[in-house]
C-alpha cells in the first residue's frame, strides 16, 4: 500500500459522513469495506475516523443536539490558505456555513455551499493531512459534482480551487468535464451537467469508493441493509454502482477495468 504524504492545493483530501445513525453507520462501512471505526472523540463532538489497514480513510459524525444529520457524504479539498480560499469562494457566489474552524492542532476546516447549491468542505492541514491512501480497494477513488448549472460550476471551481478541466463531452445531451489540479498528473473527478439525470435538480458531490468486484460489493452491501439505486453498470470508466446506506446516505462503488 502506497501512503500519500501530502496533497496539492485544490485536490480532494478527505471525506466524511454526516449520519442520523452513527452506531449503524460505523458498523455498516466497517463490515462493507473492512474498515476499522476508531473511537469517537468527545473533544470534537463525537467525530470519529475510519481507518483502512491502519491508515485514515474517512470520517463520520452523528446528529448534534441542535442539528439533525442530513445523511450525506461530503468531500473536502485541500487549501494552504483557508481564509483566502473562503474569500475567493464567497466572491464567486458561495455561502460559507460558519467560516473557518480550527480542529485542535489537526488543521482548519470550513464547509461551504457553491453557487449551484452543492455542499463541500475545505481543509487546511496541520498535523493531519487527510487521506493516507486513494485509488485502492476500500479507499476513495473519484469525486463527481452533479449540477444543473455546469458553466457556473466550472467557472467557480476553476477560480476558487484551481481546477484544470478536460471536456469529455460538451453537448446538451451529455456534458461532462474531468478535472485535475496543478502538481498531480491525473484526473481526480468530474463535473456532470445533471439537468437530464437528476430529476429534482439538486446539486451534489458524489464520492466513489474503489472495490475489486462491484457486483460482490453490492451483494454484500445489500446483505448489510443498503439499497441499490443504480447498476452495476459496465462503462468505459469501470463498473459503477450507486447505493444508499441503511440510514439513506448515497455512495458509489467503482471497479476499474
């Protein structure tokens, strides 16, 4: 297993789950992916981490006294200057949900809503850099924004996070751009024009988790209480599936071909 030691600015560096069923979610993802759910931290409101073979891979949080969890996964993008990034984001039409928040000596986080309505996080590393492994089974593999306002999203993430886009298709029938960031010679995710694919038009980020065998992982997930929403589909980008965990949080699986 090759451990990541640092993340370039703009690249995804973490993901966490906000769930109404903390106990059930800790058990579900541990049994599905072979993760270990570390003990919740009272210092940080019960936040916990999942580890994979001893390396941090994701985080989780239950409902808080004054806020009920919305059962979603959220990606975080690395920044070397969170105040400046928030400033650019707000100038480009984003809404900050409470501003920058130090997390002990681990780093500084912020949660924002982009101009198209998708929620995402920022992370300025301190002692904690984020994912230690990506692209391997049980680790994050792809980050994908679905939005009905594709042009605004492209402009926003280019300006705020420095995304470099490559159009896969740019027609009204199918509009999809992949993105990378300076310092990494690889695509990290994609932006999809979802006007034809998301009936409610809700902008959101999807996180794909790598597995060796999507069909087997789907069967395992369903046996643990997940709901299959789409797939498995054999695509040019691998075998893909969309599921909802037992609490209702969507997540995706991908096996490279």
